[in-house]
C-alpha cells in the first residue's frame, strides 16, 4: 500500500485507521499500544511513517509515547474533543447520543453569543454569506439543494459573522457534530429538514442589528434541539432497560 500512496496520504490513512480504532475501544485506554514492529507489519508501513502517525495522534491527546516505556493509549479525558477527527471517530461509536447531547450544551454556550455578536459586527461579506445560506435552505425545501449542507452553512456563517476568532475556530467541530445531531433532532421533530422560517427570524434580527433579539432567537432554536436530543436519550435508555 505504501508504494501506491504518497507518504503524507499514507500517514493520514494510518492516523485515521488507528485513531478510529482507539476511539472505538479496540485498544484499551491506559494500556500499551501494539508494538511498533507489529503495527508496521499490520499497515505495511515503514517505521518513519508509523512514527509520524503516532506523533499526530499524540498531538491529539490520544497517545503518549516515551522512550523505554513504549506508547500508551491515554484515557479519553486527555483527548482533544474539539478536534474534528476525534469527534468524528467518537460519533461512530454505538450509543453516541450522550456526546451529541454534551455538544448541544456547548452550542448553547457559544452560538447565541455568536448570533448576538454578528448583529453588532456584521460586514457586507457576512451579510451576503448569511443571505446566501438562507437562500440555499429555501432551495433545499424545494428539493434543489442539500438541506444539511445549507443548514450547516448558516450556522457556520454566524460563527464567522461574530467576528470572534475563537468562535470561528470552532467551525470544523461544529460542522462534524451538526451532521449527526441535525439528523436526530429532525427525525424526532417529525420533519426531514430544518425550518427555514426559524432561521430567517435569526437572520432578520442580525440584519436589523438587534443584538439581544438575535441571541434570544438562536437560544430558543437550540433549546428546542436540546429538548429533542433529551427525548432521544430517554428513548435509548428505555430500550436498554427493556433489553436488560
């Protein structure tokens, strides 16, 4: 495989495969990782490529490699959950609803504030991007665009319009988790896509420069999503108790 793949791409392949395996519990936390020679054989990789992949997973907080002690799989509490790769791997677990619910709490802490800041800091480019996102949502309602991509574009656009670089830095994490959570909340709401009208209200307040109303409307939208996630969690717990 290594001979058919650029070194950087092959390293990325190992990071993805090994990282996902760790997230799914195939390598127990707190225990040594498989020996380097065995991993090289498993991936048909050179030691140089494998060590680069381990270095990348170490930077994500998943591994701790030290001389003479080997490489240890770190507990999940050390992992960088804001890393989109890690979040993506965790969401592939069975029973990932609890982490989606925690993510919804984080959104409640960030996105209403971002909407309020957007109302105060909106630039012409931000305005055009948010209007374009709403137009995409309207097109999706007509079956002319992808409703999930359009919904995400709107929420990410608000992070950018906030003018806060830390909020904007969360965009990749927000996008990954939204792809999971939107499907769940829409299913429990009994719809196949988000309400354009609810999002249009947020945009109207932002365009009007109404900081507080934009913040309140975004919070209201996210609280509804959180309620739907709680409902999904309760149903999952009920199923598990019936099976036990």
